[in-house]
């Protein structure tokens, strides 16, 4: 559909049970690889890699396949249970609580990538154990732009492995609090520089409803989040952001992206994240169309450009 | 110096004793009216209104006067002590702690505005007791654009008076958490609409290091904060923001500002706030020059415009 470029996403494929002040859902489709892939599918061909259990249905696979996502590397583990996350949000949706996590088939996951997945130009290592990220990274010899997400759990429990994984990628995409935590530097701009000293040439700080900041060689870029009156469920927004960001870069063939392209990619990431949070789980992005993406990109421009005439 | 327009700022004139991870200062010049006036003085003529004690020196007055600020309505109370605030910040500078507040001459302050102050086109009611804000507002018959700041203390202790004060201004400038608290609405965009239902046609949400958002009739605008590697003291940043914002509007003669002018004003507010935090108290803004303001405005544009060519 999109052309010669493709992108591989490794991460959790999950059932999410979520409660927010605006409703709740049981065992809806979720996981970092799923949210990422759906968002990225608006820009390029995506291969999803990850394990599921017997309880994962054809309906769930079809959500991905109908967006053109290659599901050939979704590994169905006989007798296994799909990863499950249960959580809830406070009235202030910035505050999330995890109530239960069941690793299921993820406990023994050993990634096996097919040839197309290994040869994708862009690789996204979603938030999974850093040694697992490294084993995927080492299989992908065709990768020209590798990016990684992580979380506080791995910073606390497997710090050395995470630092090693970071050294092997070109781009890190983390929450701003996680960047500060990992580098033990409270100033975000300095923390991002510290992270770049580990290897990556691109650092993206996700800031929740406040948007995102981008750090490259010697420049900084930032956008606020797209302000919405209806936010129902923030689950997966960070992965949708990453999917919009890396999907756009891959779609452009921008494996060594210039500043202009990176800034547009941040804008597309912001746009995809904004749709993600409008409804529960993947509900909104499942029925999103390309025209809506283009329109909100233009709206984001109006929302942030203060001196377009000069 | 600036022309026919002028702006009146009422608020605290203070000594601030501040400790941050980057140093500490005893009894430095501060207060909402001071930070506001210094920032606004880059754009228009400013009258400062507020009381000080015998301990307030000519050096402090000179800081304002040397920026062209009219200090004729700074009321020196014989035998009184200047308002004092003592506080400190954590390694994460977003977390502030108040250690002491001594109202001093502010306890019995009854504002008396001179003719030039009463006739200024733009009025800024800094963060003081809402009934006091209302008494100032009622004196200013020449005002064409009145704006108000407040804080959690007044939301908690004098809510009705604050709501009455808000109904009498055109513009509210508050922290985003305060807007949510006052309206009891966790979604910022909805909270801003609720605030507009009370009277004001312009709502500005200050978001600390994350920048600011602007809500008008039916549109939303937002900018991230200017990302800096050196942030030493956030005290007064919100007032410098308000000073840049309203000072620019007054300097343009924009008393019923259009969207383009408002967006530029938000950018100038962001710029002035960014200089404020680089050093302690008023240290940086005291030696700021107009060229630096213009330059950072252009840098902010580069930091946030993702598609300037289209």
C-alpha cells in the first residue's frame, strides 16, 4: 500500500482492562506494539512482532490486518494466555494506577523475526525487558533507524541492560520523568544531552498532555499536546505518538532525518496521540481515516504557530 | 518612551528569600507587581501600584525606575515592613515550598491610584486578595482591558469574592491546576470554557515549564515553555509571563485583540518568563535588553513551528 519502506514494531500485544472517570472496558485490544502499529500504519507498512495466547481472537488480529499491518510475526503460543494489563485513572487523567499485570506468554517470549521483519528500515523496540530489546536489535541487520521506548520498571530493575540497549539505538522515546530518572538530572534539556552521550542521536521526551520535546545534535524542538475537550482514556497514547513519529519518518524514507522532517514527525506523533485518547483503547484509531489525520495536522499548526506571516 | 498607551499593575512589592539547588538569596527584590512591571516595561509604559515599608530602599525603586516604570504610586508606609516571602524549591524546580509569609504593610493596604494609573488602558490585578482587586478595578474607569491573576489560597478561602472579581475582568491568567481547582473540572479546555461563562473573554492557563495555553471565544492556542539548560529560580516566572503578554497587547493598542495578536502576546509572555528563570529573582531581567527579547522570540518560533513553509 505504502511503497518500499517498512517498519518493524516489537512489543506487547495485550488485553487491557481499563477504568477511567468516563467508563470502563474489559479485555480490550491493547499493548505497545498494537497502539504503535495502528498509528504507524497511516504512513508506512508495518510488521508486528510479539506473542499472544489461545485467548487472542481472529477479531483482534483483524483490527491490525484491516489497517494493512503484517501480522505474520504475531506468534500464537498454544496453551498460553495473552499479556493482560488492568489499570485505572483518576479524575486527573495524568494519574494512572496499575491494578494487575499478568505476563502470560510474555514470560517466556523469545523473539523470532521473519525475513521481512528483520529487513525493515525502521525498528521500534516497544517497552519490554531491555535484554529482549537487544536480542531483537541484533537480529535486525537491515535496520537503518532503530528506536526504543522503556519505563520506570526497567530503569529500576535492569538499569545496565537498558543502558546497553540504549547504546545500540539511534533514537530514544521516553517520558520526560523517565529521562530525568534514568540520567539523575532534573533539567530535561541537560538530561537529554546526557542520554545522547550514551549513543542515540535523537531523544524524544513524551510529556503526556503537555506534548513532546525533541533533542538532536544541538537543537531543541517542542510542541504542546493537542488540547481536547473530550479525553476518555490515555492508555496507549505514548505508543500512538511513537507510531505517528516513526511511521512518518519511515514513510518519508528519512532514516537520517533532517530537522524539518523530524519536526513534522513530532507533529504527526502528536496528532495520532490526540486521536488515541479520545476514546477507549484502539476504538478511535480503528475508525480513523487519513483525511482526519491531515486535517488535525493543520489544526495543530493553527494551535501552535504564532507568527506564520514572518 | 513607548507612546500613548500605558498599563497599570497592582500587586505585591516584596522581598523574597529563596533557596534552590543552584543557590540562595536573602531579601532580594520580588513580588508579583515587580516581576510583572519589569517584563511589561519592554513593550509599554507601566505604572506600579502597591505598598512598601521603611525597609524598602532607593536601590529597589531604582531597579523599576531605570526601566522607565512609573513608581509614583508605590506607597511608602511609615513604620511599616515590606511584604516578605521565604521559600525553597526541590531538585525538580516544579515543586515549590513556602516557608514563611509576612504580610507587613500589605495587611492594611488600601489602594489609592493616581490619575495616570486610573486612566491606563490596560490593568493587571496581580495575585492579591480578590476584594482588594475589585476595589482597584472599580477605581479604573479608563481601563479597556482588565486582567487578573490569583492563587489556590484565594480559591480556598475567598471563593465568592474571587468569582465576583473574575466577572469584572476581560482576561484571567491562572495556573492550569488553579483553573481546574476553581471550576472543579479536570479537563483544562472544559475548565477554561466554564471560566469564560463567568465573564472573561480571554483565559490564559500558565503551565509552568510546559508553557501556556490560551482560550478565547471558540479557539485554542498553546505554546511549550522555552526549554533551557540553565534554570536557577522559577520565582516570578508567572508574573513575567503576564507582563510580557499584557505589555505586548498594550504596546500594540490591542484592547480587543484579534487571534494573531493574542498568539504573539503568548509568545512574548513565554519569552519573558524564560529569561526570568535563568537567574535569581529579577537579576536576569534587570540587565535584559530589547534585542535579546527579539532574538529569543525568533528562537521560540524555530522551537515550535513545524511547517513554516506551508
